[in-house]
C-alpha cells in the first residue's frame, strides 16, 4: 500500500511540474480539427538546403539561447516573450508549436495546397518589425529607411548572414566611394570594419525586455569613439 501511494504521489508531482510552464504542442489544431503547424522538421524534408542554413542561427535558437533564458527568467517567464521567441504561440492556452523562430513563424502555418501553391510571406520590413521593433525604428530613422532599402537587401533571411563575404564588401557594394577623409583612411588601415563605427551600440544589459539598440541608424556618435579611445578621448594626442 505504501509503495502504491508513493508511486501515485510521484506521478502527480511530475504532471504538475510539467504543466507549470508553457509546453510545445507538436501539432496545434485549428477550429476544424486540421493540422495548423507542422514544424520545421516537416518543411526540411523538401527544403533541406534552406533548413540547413536556418539551423544553428539566432532565429533557430531564439528560445533555447542561454541569454534569452536568463533574461526571460528575470522577467518572470512572461508569456508575451514567447510570441517572438517561439513559433505558433497561442495566447489562450500558453502552448506553442515549436521552439525558436522557425519556418512557420514567418511563412505562416502550412497551407493545405502547398506545395502546389507557394507559402506566403510578407516581402518587406513589416514582417521583421513584428519582433524587431527597436531595430526597425532605428532603420526608419536612417538613410536606408528613407529610401526603403529593406532588411533583405543586406540580410539573408534564412541564414541571417550578410549578403556578402564581409561587412565592408556588403557596404561598398553601394557605397563605392567612402571618401578620402582622415577618419576613413586611418581606421581602414587599422583593420576596422564599417560597422565598428557606424553600428556602435550599447550592450543589451543596459535596457529591459531584450529590445536593445543595434546601431541600425548607422550614425557615428561619440560612443563609437569612446569604445576604442577611452584613455585618450580627453587628451590632445595627435
């Protein structure tokens, strides 16, 4: 009798612990009982090259990342964070289809007529803005935003890699003439890249909610100089 009671107590304890946090639901159902999300594993059976590019990216690790997990716990494991850090999050049930930002986070749940019909996707910055609000606001204020040079012009959406072998190569694809100023010359000769000065931004630990500045205004401010010249910024060194 004691053994039976002990086993029952353990089973109840385990079930309560498992239901305490939002749980992934491998296949969420829509109102008609049909499959709504099929997860990236299913997509990868055909789009294996894209799946390979995505796997291991910050998007794929948006939920499992130790940085996110630490910040999430500090904020009381708020459900609203999972709207951007999981795929197919249901605000009513607290369940989600898949950890991380997977295929269906951007393309939507699997369509019944796919692959005959292509999966839909929003072809501009508004898709990225759903989660990357701070970055998008910075971009809007930049000259890139003013001429509607969208995110995908610089970023590969699947691998999240720049669309060039290096940052400098990416920038000089458009900015052919960087000028012959003292600043551009000495910094380039010292091995700095364009983003070292034009995308200088504060650490994410200085803000709340994980929505930290990323430098997408591309404006060179005083913090860019101070990052390297801490000891000489107030001296008259040449």
